[in-house]
C-alpha cells in the first residue's frame, strides 16, 4: 500500500543562529508541534538528523538522504547563516496528514507563519505518493516542490487543495479541494 510523502520548506526572516524574537518564538513552539504531530493517527515517520548541532546541511540524515533546498533559497548554508525550516515526513493517507496540519498546535503555528517566514511566492509544501517501504529523500522533496511551483498540481507533485489518489486520479476528499473552505 502506498504512503504519502510530505515536504515542507520555508525561509525564515532571521538566521537560526541569531534569531529575531519572533523566530525564537517559532523555535520554542516547534518541539510541542512535532510531539503532537508525531502522535497523530496516520503519522508514520519524519526525517531527523543524527546530530542537529552540526547544522542542517552537515548533518547525517540517514536513509532520508543528503539535506537539500530549492534552487530559489538564497540565504546561507552554514550553521551561522541558515535561515530556513524544512520537514520531510511519511503518512498513511491524505486525510490524516491534512488533519494533523490544519488542526491543533500546527494550525495555530500555521496561522502565524507570516510572522516568522518570508513570503517567497513559492509553495510552502508538496505531497506525493511513495511505494510501501520507500523512504523519500530531501532531494525528492526539493525536486517535487520545484515541479509543483513550475507546473502546478499533478500526480507527481501536488497540494491538498488539488490532490491525487495513488493511481493518479484527482481526489474528492471531503474538506480537501477547490470547494473547501478549510484550505487557504
């Protein structure tokens, strides 16, 4: 049975090493958000570095692959200059991932995203289906996010708003899609 891969990416207004007060606030909320998401039904796993003290670009991410960012990310890649937040996770299906993101602590954080993140004109996330047993890589996430930006939603790379079933057919999940008031 296929699983859903979800890659998120945002450019922070200040570097991780020297955060502005609002960015510090974002980081303080992160652990609780991850803990809640990790307990959500349908959550399977997320990329976690073996040693985050080395920075995102220099950490060992195991089978999730070498850390990568979209070509349009123009801030630093060093421990002192990195100004981004990125996640890569696996889910059982669209509905559990959607519910986890648009409810609870993550929803509250999402409502504050423009306090913490720059408006880039690029999508902040992408989803796609992977075969059972396949672990998506950071490079997969970046390539699919760029594909979504360049070509719009397609079975290869899509959003909740314009999602696809594993067989490539457009989905009509209640509360998800163009007629939904929940996704903006």
